[in-house]
C-alpha cells in the first residue's frame, strides 16, 4: 500500500491532536494557549484536504475523519470556552459554584454547578449537526450553506483574545456581559445551520474578474486585522456574511 494515501489522514489526526491539547487548556481556563492550539488545528484542517486533492488520494474515510477532528477542535473547544466565559460573568465565579437562583440547581455530594453556562455547550451540538449535514450535502463544493465551523470557532475564540490583548474597557464590558454571550451563542448556532449561502475561499483561477469578492474580502480583512487586531475577527465574520449576501447571484 502506498504511504502517500495516509498523509492527509495523518495531518487530520494532527488537527485532532491539537484540538485535544486545546481542550485541556480550555478546561483549565487558559484560553490563550487553547486558542493557539485551535489555530494550529485549523491550519492542519486546511492542509489535509489540500493534500488529499494534490496527491489524488481523497477517500470517504478521510471525509469522515476530518469531520470528527473538526468536531473536537472547532466544536467542543469553543463550546467549553463559551461555557467558561459565561461562568465568569454570573454571580458564581465558576462552574463548580452554587447559589439559590434558578440558574444553579445542581448540587449533590459536595459538587455544585451553575446551569446557565451550559448554554455554551449548544455550540458543540450545533457544530456536530452542521458537520453531519455538510458530509451529506453534495451541493457545497463552491460555496457553504451556513457559517463554516472553523469560522464560528474563530468568532468565539476572538472573545478571550480581545479581553487579553485589546485593553478596551467598552469592548470588555460588552464581552463579559452574560446576556451578550448567551445571545451570541444562540446566533452562532443559528448561523452554523442556516441556509445562508456563503462563498468559499477556493480559487479556480487567480483572475480578479472571477474572484473579485474573494480578493475584496481578503484585502479588507488584512487591513482590519492590522488596524483592529483581534477585535477585527467578529467584524470580519459579519463582513463575510454581508459580502456573501451581496454576491449571492454569483454563488452557485
């Protein structure tokens, strides 16, 4: 058996390995290191499919393995991070805390857990559903139907990075508001499984005419990243959706 057919799957497993490491750090509240390993996993996720196409070794196994790896790296990890962020915004400082309010009803054998932060775990559920639908949808070759899971992950992971590095009191006060986080969670779950058609960053050729919207998006995104740093990520996601809606006639 040729070794080259295993190369894309090895890269996919590196994505999964990165996601597992990120999950460990996320559970312990180290969001910055967790974000680094998620970014590393997304990097591997980009190249496994590219390698499979270049080596002409695409397979049903690789497709399924890719989704399983993405579910951890781009599904479970952002869900845990959202869980932890919501935990930090309520009266109880963490998930292992308790109060008499309605959002803290679990309390047994010395273990106490707030319920409200569990809303963050809707992200892995929505991501799993999105990935399963993607594997069965043969239409999503040149465009995406709903927000791609890695894009949603970048949106969620941008929050702790903004808190850590932007040092903006107004932005920080918005992010650490529990209702903002809950609404954002629900919106992200909807976007993951919506029927909104979004263009894919796949270039059939390098001409500006055939890829005008892609080039415009990439240029604006780079400028915003330079100017706004991590705070640019949510804006870029919104821009991505708006440009896709404008260019809807060219998405097929």
